[in-house]
């Protein structure tokens, strides 16, 4: 059956997105030119500019595309996790995979470039803000109740992301699996301790009211 124009356009856009990610991961930001992406994607310059008006827009769209794919994968895998005391560690391990994926390393290339590229910074900041809001919803679904309803859940998530991001950057040079295991273990312990401490305080307040 012949493809429709909409289907062909969507396939071209997807090919450009995937080629951009591959180029960022394999060649880095400086070498990820529009010409290089066209060659990788097997599309013409005109086809690329039809979808993206600038290199910055092309880069950000690729990150958004891959992030959406990763979100669907995480959501599916999280739905298969069993409830219970081991769920927190299982969720953190799933999230850690995201910080060792092409999505993270492609994003890292853009974050570094955005430090001195104002146009990229503005475009990327808006996209990351929107993605961050969606990620929080997904992470809450992954952890489930009662942790997701905890009054300090957002602080826990911020701490967790900072730890995982830092561990992944360190991994680039160290490649130390023991270090990664320690980070995951520390996060599980910290989340459990924070939850227990807050619950204890809440329980004390309830008993005096």
C-alpha cells in the first residue's frame, strides 16, 4: 500500500531526528552539522529545512523525539514492576539506564554547547522545561503510592536526578561499576530514611493533636 504524504513526512522527520542523535553521540556537537545529518539520514538539504528552520531547532527536536520514545519505554517497563519494598530500587535502576543512554549523552553535548550558544540555550531551555514537567509525572507513576504522594517527593526527585546525572558524567572517565552501584544504593537508603523521618514527625504531630 502506498504511503501517504503525511506518512512520508513523518518518516523523514523521524530519520532526521535519529540521525541527529547518532551524530551527537558518535561525533559530538561541533561535527553535527546540517550537512552531516542529511548524509546520515539520507535526505536532501531541502527536506531538512522543510522540517527545521535552524540547527538549534533540529537539535532540540531530536532530543524531544528520543525523550518521548524513552518515556514510553520506561512507562511500559514500570507497569511491569511488582509493588513492594524492592520497587524503589527497581525504579532507580530503570532511571539509571536513562542516564547511560544515547539520550543522556546527546543531551550532554547540547548542554555543553548551550553554555556559549545563546540561541541554542534559549531553545533548549524551553524544551528541557517542558520535558522536565512530563518526567516528573512519569517518575511519580513509576514510584507509585505512597512515595509519590509524600510531601517531600519533589525534593527527593531533584536529589535523585542530581546524583544520577553526576554519576553518569563521572562514568565517562571512570567507568566504575562499583561507583554506580554505590550511588544507587545511597539513593535507596536516602529515600527510605527521608520517608521514615518525615513519617515519624507526622506521626508525632498526630499524637499530640
